C-alpha cells in the first residue's frame, strides 16, 4: 500500500500557526497586554432570530413520529433550493432548482468539485490566493499556474490570452485582498474561459458584503457565464453559519464540456454525500425569508461599520489599502516599506493588535497585512486608535 505523497508537497498551515505562536509568546511575556485580534476570519455575531426559530421548530419536528425526517434529497430539500432560486431572481438570474446543490459549506465543495475533473487539467489561481484552491489541487497532483494580483492591477488580474488554463479559480469579493470584479471585468474572464474551453470556479463566499452596483452578486449576471461558471456559495459569512455549516453550489445545466457537469455533480454527491441535516437546511431556508434577510443584513451592516472605522483610520494614517468596500477584509500596504512579518511584529508589540501577514497568501502578499471587520465596534476603534498612536498620527 502506498499513501498519497502529495501531502508532503502542501505547506503546513504555517501562517495561522505562526500568527498564533507569536501572539501567545508575546501574551505570555506581557500578561497585562490587552491584545486585540484583528486577523480573525470568523464571524462573531450570533445567528439571527429567524434562523434560530426555524431550527428550533425543525428540532421539534424531528422528535415527532409524523414529522420526523430520515435521509433527505441528495441535492438538498426542495424548499431550500426554491428559496435559493428566489434569491438569485433578485439579481435578475433565472435558475432551475435542479441547478442548486446544498452543501455543508463552500470549503467542502471547493475540494469535492475536483472529483469532476481530469488530473491533467491545468489550474489557474491568483496570487495572493485563498490557500484551499492550491492545496486541494496539489493533493490531486495537478499543475498550478498563477495570475499576479498586484497593486498595479488593483489586485484584480485579468486573463492573459497567451496562457492556457482548464480550471480557473476566481474569488470575488476576494479573500484576502477584498477586491471585487465588476461585471465588465468578469465578462473578460467568461469570454476567456469559453475561448479556452475552461471552467471557472467562482467562490462567492463574500457576496453579501457587496455594496458597489457595478459588482455582480452572481457571475450569472454576466452573459455566457452559465456555459462556463460553477458558483460556490456559503452562508458562513452571509448569515453567521461558520459553526452551523451550510452553503450551496450552482452547477448550471448548460455546462456541457465533454460531459454534462450538472449530471456528473449529482452523481458525485449521491455517491459520496448524504446531504445536510434537515435542521440546518430549515435554518438556512429562514435566511432567505423577509425576516431572515433583515436579520442577516443587520449583522453585515455591523461588520461594514467596522470596515468604515478601519478605512477612516488608515486614511488618517496615510496607509494605502484595498478592499473594505465590498468585503469584510482590508488589505493594507505595510507603512515605510516594511515586510508583512516585520509590520505584524511591530503592530503586536507596540499596539497589541494582531493582523494576518499578507505573505501567507502568496508571493504577491509580501509587504501587505490583512485586517478583518469581524471584531466588535469597540475593539476595532480601540485597535485603530492604538495604530494611530503608534504611527504618531
Ligand atoms: N471561500 C473563501 C474565500 C473563504 O474565505 C472561506 C472561509 O473563510 C470559505 C470559502 C469557506 O467557507 P465555508 O465556511 O462555507 O466552508
């Protein structure tokens, strides 16, 4: 028996381990320091009432013989698929319920979707990148090429027609840079994918943070996208489901290629997945009700207020940054030409604030630091006051 030696080719989750190690070392040496963590990518506000009520009701149903549910549909319950179809209608996108697949979150689907593709495909990712796209493909032995996301292209690389790719990962709004493609920019990727016969895996985990009317909520707002885009969505950041676990992936029936991807994905899911719990799907369904949408928007508005506090302070410090407007992430250029870890250490030791060094997301992240808006108003404001004091502003 031989094991998968590709595991030795992926980097240890060095970034967050190193952040945690440096932070706890500092905390141990300075027990009075009130450290504020601005690097967390997890939500902090609880589930909204509509979701909690729906889940309570579902639990009760599961305890009664007449309403008890066993295995559900592989694709997800019809009531949830219909609600998701209804949500897309708000963006002018018409979907069939059979194009919606409910999952236990975007991360699983981002990895699992690779079961549909041949090992010889060339994968294109951006640099900096959400590491899951890279690691899942390295594990499968695929070749990866990088599109540079830099300050020059506002961290939004566009297709290079001299380069061939088969599988293209786009994350918009982006983790870590917070940059988001406009409809016109996304159209260039759709046209390129169609020319190359490639599939785009669009990670829309931060869709709910979009405020700019030129930025599409769904890739399917762009003509031709239904022939080349699989859209992977999550309720984690949209509705605080990081611990509850629910997402959905859209696989249009018009994704033909050499096999029908919608049929293939249903086959894959029915082979390896037995669905998301009824209780969680009822909670997810409540997100799309009027009351649920109101509840999640209030939470998102809270995080967006934090993003504004961050952006205002960075403006006052004269620090260049990206993101924040359509995303909970703010990607700042370390002042004075400092490296990511150098600025991380300075911020930790002089302001007791923790960010995430950009270089952990790729070569082009060197010299950048990611801050998130998932903290409290009070901590966000306090962290920024300390940053200003540190920089003498
Ligand atoms: N995609 C991106 C870009 C993310 O940043 C995250 C989580 O941080 C995920 C996917 C994972 O989402 P989920 O919690 O639905 O697995």
